[in-house]
């Protein structure tokens, strides 16, 4: 009875409010996911973490894949499917390595550079039109990245470059999904991702394998489950709310990352992180606003938000 009342109350809420609430939940779960990766990375190799995450996530979506198997793997664009898997592997390997070695807020903020790479790749791959104002926003965003990374100083870390490479890989993944969705079924894209990333990480995972402790097994299982729920929450958010509004709210993840970084790792962002992250967020939100004004979807697409890799 109580659950029925809750459902009834939720259904009566405005769509944007429901979408915003769900996106806030998704942002929190995505941050918890990065926290788990950071904890596991202190003892386990990144390839082992990626492989186990993929195994548990694939197990969750297996019924969808097997329902139409082997048809779920039939594709007219095998080259693009392989390229997408390769880019996803780069995005996860570089992005998660940065999460392990950088302060959580820094890695999160640098990951937002994905929006700028989406815009750049979409111009060349999707023939999207981008005006001078959004080019200026992209340039400002990369200025924010430079402020954070401080190249040429003692504060510079090569893990910052890995975070940037991860953002570029994730941006290319999103653009390739947009391209493939013109001819490929969603289940086909999902199936190639599940199988392809699993196979690609299996060999390195076995090579670097270190038997997890019971606590690490629990974290690995939680990582797979939370990753899946976070992605589904993100999808539901965009199903209910307006893309422009939700894309702007996605940056709440930086606040979550700052809190968890302070609470669990005794790490607070420095002044350069705050300034650089601020420039990145403002530039990204401006791009979202310009896209909405011109009825375009690049960075504000639901496939361009969240940690879908």
C-alpha cells in the first residue's frame, strides 16, 4: 500500500522534477562507482577491475542479449562496432587509471572535457554545424583543462593526460553511437559492447590476475551492479526530463566527488582545480544552452551524458 502511494505521488510530479531527481541519483551512483574503482585500484590491476566489472554488467544484461541471440550480434557496420569497442576500452582504461591516481574531484572535472571532444568529433564524423560561439566555448573549456593540469610546473601529472585521453575516448564513443544508431539496433550496439570489451580485457586480466579478498569481491560485485543501475537511472532521467536542463545538472557530480574525496581520502581540491573546473563547467553549460537554442543535440544528448562506457 505504501509503495503504491509512493508510485502515485511520483507519477503526479512534473516530468522535469522527476528527471532532475533521477539524474541526481544517477550522479551519486556514478560517483560511488569511481570511489569503488579508486579503492580497488590500490591493490588490483586496472585490467582486472575492468574485466570483472564487464563480467558482472554483462551478466545483468545477458537476458536481453540472449533473447535474440545470435541475431543480437548481426551488424552491417562491423568496422565501426570494433572501433567503438576499442575507443570504449581506451576511455575506461585511461579514465579509471586517472581516477585511481588523481584526487577524485580532479579526475571528475577533467572527465567533463568529454563534452568538448564530442563537439569536435561530431563536426568531422557527423557533419554537425558548430558556430564560432561554441568554438569559443570549446577553447575556453580546454583553457580550464590547462589551468587544472598546470603543464610545465611541478604540479603537472601525466595521469591528468590519461584523464584527458579517457575523455577523448568517451567522446568518440558517443559520436560513434550517434552514427551507428542510424542503421544499427540498440541491442546490437549493447551486445558488441558487452562481448567486445569482455574479450578484450580477458587476456590482460588473466595475466595481471591477483586473487581478490572477500572484501574486494564484494566491491567488484557492487561495482558491476552500481554501474548498471547508474546507467539505467541516467536513461530514465532523460526519458522524463528535458535534455537541456538535465545536461546542466549533470555537473553536480563534481560536488559529490569533492565530498567523497574529502570524506574517504582526506583530499580537497586546490585553487587551480576550482578555477579550472569552474571554467570547464561554465563552458559546457554554455554549449548545452547554445545547442538547445539551435535545436541540436551534441553534448546534451542522453548518450553524451553519464558514464555509458
